[in-house]
C-alpha cells in the first residue's frame, strides 16, 4: 500500500517545515517538499501538523484483570484516537505483570488486536510488594522495555538499590514511582489550605520529594540511569535539575494535569480530580511548565488511568486515583504550552514522541526516510470543548470535561496503516 | 421563615443572615422545649431519617428528639445492621431512602464530603450531622446560639478553641461561623494536631495556651480522640493534660465571666479537668439543650421548602415574633 501525505507541516524534534511524506509498504520512502507520486491513499494535511507518532511512556491498559475499566483493544483505540502510536503499559494488572506469562499475554493480544504498538513494563518486585526482585531477565526476554512498580513505591531502600543494580544488566529503563507512603498515610489530596478547609487528609509535597531524592542518590551511587514518574511539585523539579547539573543520569516526566490544573479542581469533592500524586498549587504548576521548557522535565506522559464510574461516584476518601489521558494529552499540551508560547511545536514533539522513545530505548519517535511510518496528523485549528462521552476509552473519568481546547488528531498511522481517521478505526 | 435551600451541608454555605435566622428561630424552639408541652405540629406528616455511619449518642438522640418535638415521623437507620454492611454504596442507600419518601435525611459519616455526595443524588433534604474532619454545622450553630444567649451578640468576642484542631469538624465549623458572625476565633493545640495553613480559614493561631486563653470571652475545649494516640501525634494522656489541657490553673487567664464550653463527650482529666467541666462558668449541659432547639429550628426551616406559599408562623407559633426580635 502506498500513502502520500501532502501539504502538511512536518514537525520533528529538529525542525518544522512543509514536506510531503510518501509511504510504501509501511516504510517512509520519501520525505521531500512538494514530492508527488501515485498513491493508493492521498491524505491532504494542509493546515495540519504531521508528527512522528506520539509515544506514551506511562499508561495503564488494565488488561489482564480489570477489563471492566479498559482492555488492550479499547485502550489502544483510545491511544490511537489521541495520536499515540506506541504506549508503554504499567504492571499493576491482575495478575501483576511480574512474570513472562503475563508479559507474553499482553504482547500477543496487542499484536493480534491492538491498534497501536504496546510495550509492556514489567514489575520491579514480585506482586508489586517491594520485597523480592521480579524475574526481570525472563521478562526482558519476553519483551519488556522497562521496569516499574508504578502505583506503589519500593519503600525499602535496600530493595530499591538491588532493583537498580539488577536492572542494569538487562538494559531496561528503571521507572520510579516516588512516594513515601508513611508520609502519605491516608492522604487523598494535596496538603494545604484547601485540604484543611475540606477536612481531607493531605498528601505533603515532601512525601514525593523525599523519594525523588532517594532514588537520585541511589542512581548516583550505582551509576544506573533512572526515570522519575509524574513529577508534580516545584521542589521535585528543583531536585531533578540539580541532579542533572551534577551529571546524574536522571530523566523525568510529568503529565498534562500537572501543568493545567491545581488542587482547586478537587473543590466540591470532585473525585474526577483525585489522582496520585495529587494536583498541587499554582506555584507548582508554574515550576512544572518552567521545568518542561528548560529541559529539566524530559517528557510528557499521560498516566492514562481508566476507572469505572462506580469507582469515582463514591465518597472522596475511597474514590479511585487517576484519570484517563490518551484522548486529551495532545490538545491539552498544545493549548497550554504551544499556543501560549511556552514552547515550539518541535519541542512538544520532543516531549511527547522522540524523548519518550529514547527513554524506553525503542526505535520510534522520528520521521525519517527508511523508518517505519508511525505518524500522527494533528489539526491545530479546531477549537472545541472536551466531552468525556465522546471518549473511545471504556472509562470516562476525566476532570477535563467541558474544558475548551485547541487541536484535534485527525489521522493516526501505525506501521504505515491509517489506523484511525476522524474517529473511524481500521485494524 | 424558611431556608431557601434544599440542604444544610455546612456553615461554609450559610450567610450571616441565614445563621442569625436559624438562631432566632432556635430561641423560639427553646421556649417550646422549656414550656413543658414540647409537642408542636410543624412537621406532622414529614419523615425524618437519621443515617449514621459513625457512632454517636448525643447528636443522634438530639436530632431524633428535635424531630419528635415537631411531630415528624422518625426512623433511625442503624448502619451496622442495614444493607450498608452488605456493601451498598452511599448513593444507592440514599436513593432507596428517597424512594421511600424521606423528607429529610440526617447523615453522619466518617468521610468528609459524604453528605454532599448524598445531597447531590437525592431529592430529600440532607442535613450534615458531621462529616469526617470537615464540618459539623449543627454543633457550631448550637455553640453560637449558646454564646449569643449570654452575650446577645457575637461581634468582637474572643473565642479560644483549644485542643485537637486537626481532626475536629467542630472546630472548622465554629471557626467559619464565628468569623461570619464577627467574632474572633483563636486556636491552640499540640502542633502535631494543628492542620496545615489553618489561618487561611481566618482563625488566629496562638503560640501558647496562655496567649490563647488570655482575656477570652469564650473557651471551647475539644474532644481528644484517644484512638489517635497510636499515630504518634502526642505521647501520653498525662502529657497531653499537662500541656494542652484546660484546668483551673490556666482558665483564670480568660475573662472572669467567660463561658466554658465543650461539644462532648468529654474525657475528664484529659482535655478538661472536672473542676472546669462542672465549674461555675461551664455551660456544657446547656449546650445539649440548645442543640435540640437549634436542630428543631433547622428541621422546621428546611421542611416544606417546596411549597410556594410562605408559612405565616405568626399564626402557628403562639409566641409573637416581636418578642423574639426584641
């Protein structure tokens, strides 16, 4: 099959310019201004950005075990809808992805029925318990790209040290969920004036920052590169900045909700805004944006965390943490970071495609002749209001319902196939 | 006079005028209670349910008596034996009670915001009888009623609130209410039991207990929740009593006629000594009586909200309004 994408502005991590892309049998064979050739499908991208397919280094597909929230089919559809062509899914499934059988299941199902590339992340420790090493070698052979106990922090520093030492041999990314659960206690939202007024137990910023610092110190000592998940606080950014300045091999991610929302979204006991780490204050949002701009924070991930309405339509204290992110990440990031002038489109591509691919050590995130064609066409001129009922994901838990945004993904091409076009899917 | 709202979920949602109206009506209700007859017809044909997810004796009994004095039909839902124990959600329980025709549901819950969730999902009126560490509006109303009875007005009064502020919904509701009514709440407690940025609510945080008590018009002790001790928030009851307890050796710092209050139940000898609890300025037992009056007022003011016709209660209440407002 031959596809011609014409008249769009190709944005890579290095440049933004008008180029046509010609794809033959899944591979980009021509990348050239005004290039024209016979094709089975011509996609007119005039006025749109043509991006390397987005790469999400942090999501939850809930499969196996929680298919009522999401599964590999609905999750990858949702990803394709949002312009993601590769997603790395976390290990907190049931059974936990801490062994090769579960990893094989995810990879096989994704290959058969998935709409985008799925790269599983294996657990660091058996059962995510933070006690014994999981079979990282076996899982690496089965196809994991990274390890993480995301959702939980490896509380015991000695275990975390061994995780890093052991992972180094197998060349997998080490993704750290940083949270001192003793400090969090039973906290459910950011600690501060609002948690005091609402009578909710607070989660201090220190609980996150302490573990960021610990993991950086271990990384420094062992020379093992680490990646810090979902940074939400200003001082967390500061710690990472310092580490980078000192040559420690640390990368960091944040999520769109940490630079678009503050704890105020929790007002009225709005469980849609309950997420871990919690939404913080204005100064944190500003620091996150600054950190993204100056390169301290390397990537934007979704932390796509689907939950059934039944798990959100309850008392705030017992509501599930997390929000769905695939279908809102790019429009939110574009609206909050590019339209406002904080960064260029090319920088955003770096944060959402090129760099996450690098961190996961996968050959994605670039538009180049000779590469497999994973491409996202994004029209920045469409203004609309986010409507959760239109999400393709099984779950609708988003605090962004009713948010005005700019930009919509119109086409998602995976392996040279237009998987998603204006909301229609082809496997 | 009715409240122009479906629910009473917190002091934060009431204006100073609304608070004054509740207190005004409560003084009428208090007269009814003290008259000895105690029975009125204002809520005849109405159903009042108490739905308590947390143990309580005084608040539940107080609400139930208040409803009975107004001739409402009352039912107490004992949560441990109800379907809640079978895992039913709050919303489902609420909708069931709603469908059974409850006019007013009074809820107490260990989780902050639970009454708000219930209120959003039922047609019945909802009164918050205490949610988590958030609000306890009827306690604050009865406290303000008690203070106002003695001082006529709350304006400018220094109200010292002493103890476990962190876990206290009573403290939060009182702080908000007192500020709305022009009083000056001052708080003090062990620093591990003072919530972050409490001063954002308008209360002044005192550096010492002496400073908090000095020249106070009202001193409010808070219940020390002894089960919290395991969270390493304070070392022992003995140490708590010594440094944070109210007793004859520090109460003299308050004004001579200051009111001594406590929402109950009291841990004698921990947050308050027996000499204070039973002392000359203690109004703790009066607070209990006033609680019924305030709850009667609220029930009355919430019931029949849907009827467009304003009830002329000059006709139905035998005590003329002029006397109340005099």
